C-alpha cells in the first residue's frame, strides 16, 4: 500500500455490520448512508466468525452486531474483540431483539457503547450514529 | 424520499407507548418442564411485540383481532408465506407467522426505502418475512425477562401451496390476526412436543 492509500484508509470510518439477516444489513447500510458521515464505509459479515475474518483484514472503527447468529454469536464476538489489544479501541454496538436484563448483564463487561433494541426506528439509529461518530467526523 | 419509511415520517407512538407501559404480571414458568407454558398461548406481550415491530420498523398502523373465522378472510394477493422461529431457554417452542406475498413485498419496500418502480426479488421477500418473525419472537421473549437469555434459531420460511387457506393455520394455533392495510398477518406459538 502506498502512502496516499494508507492516508485514505486512515481517514475512512469503516463500520462493520454483523447480522445473519441480509434485510437488517441492508437497512442499517441505508441509515448510515442517509446520515452521510464523511468517510463512512460499510463492511458486512453474516456471523461472528466472518466478522473476525474481516477484522483481521481491514481496519475497522466500529462494529454493530446482532446477538443471535449461527456459527458464532455476537456475545462471543465481542469477547474475542476485547481480548485482542489491537482491537480494544473499536467502538462496539449491539443491535438485537433481545433487550432482556439478563442479556444486558451478560455483555456489561464488554465495553458496549450502545444497545439498540429491535424494533427501532431509523431515527434512533441515526441518533446513535451521530453521538458516536460526529466527534470523529469533526476531527 | 418517497417511501413511507422516511426519517421524517410521523409515528403513531402515543398509543403504542401507552400499551407498552401497561404493567403485565410476570409469567410463571416451570423450568424443569421446558415447554411453552399454557399462559403464553394468550400472552398479551406477544401481541404487543408484533404491533411494536410493525409500527416502529415499518410505519404501519395495524389492528389486532382474534382469529375468528379464518375462512372469511379476504383472498390474499399471491401465495401465503410461512415463517417459523424456534427458541430454547427456560421453555422451548416456535413463533409462527403467515402473510401473503403481496404484503411481504410491500413491507420489503418500506423496510428498504424502495419505490414502487424498484423490483423486489424473491430472496428479499423471504429475508423480510424471516426478519419480521425473528423480531416478533425476540421482542416477545425479551419482555418475559427470564434470568437466562433465550437462544433463537435462524427463521425458516416456506411458501404455502397454491390454494392454501388461512383456516388451515388454525390447526397450528394462530393466536391473533393483524390487519395491515386490508391484508392479514397470522401469528401464533407452538410449544415443544
């Protein structure tokens, strides 16, 4: 990678969306595009295992993950992310139908920045994105 | 943006909030039994979950009613799609939904912000029906507040054969009917055998 490409990648806000539903992935992508954050770029994975593969290949700023997924669920994915020092700065957000206290307790030590419970309106997602990324966009 | 699913669209939140704030008693479950408790069969929270999903994520104004005579329902546009999500935890079972493919297509457009001119393919329709049942099931189980979280399987979606009649769904225990713009969604639960 030459210096220009490296600088371009540094400015890119790579958001990894991890969900086994193609419909949810498309919906989240659409909301991120509407928000129009400078440099925002969406990456996709269908489960935790695929997400780990993407994380090893790309520089990712944020992970938006579902919980119930085949192969590797979102909780295990977050555990693995937090175990790797080079990934500790990644902003993690959960998007799940499971908003039970038990589930929230399960992820409480994993530095989750936001917990979005489905169903949610696009406005809620937009607000979460703004809170998390507007400081980055202004920097 | 022409879709009803636009960011500035007004939500009918007042009624939904009022419903969600209703204090419902905790459901008692015998963990050793591991089956869908009888009370879950008429649990208002399942109805609330379905209404919440359709109103919040699809901006649809919906009406819930008892199944009544399913044979009297208006004819569906196209075939019926059937989705089933299996869950396990303090008790096990499935949440099942049926909806006409025409309604599935309309909901797909809402969800993705597509216009009438945009094509919706079979895969998108199937994904939509799967995600709809997944959200209803997950939302419902979440409100039960069990100390151990439930695990959900990926939804299975099948197309009912031509001529399939909604009254056949009664055999699989649909608990309520949701009317969406003159079309119908059937929702029910099935306990573990």
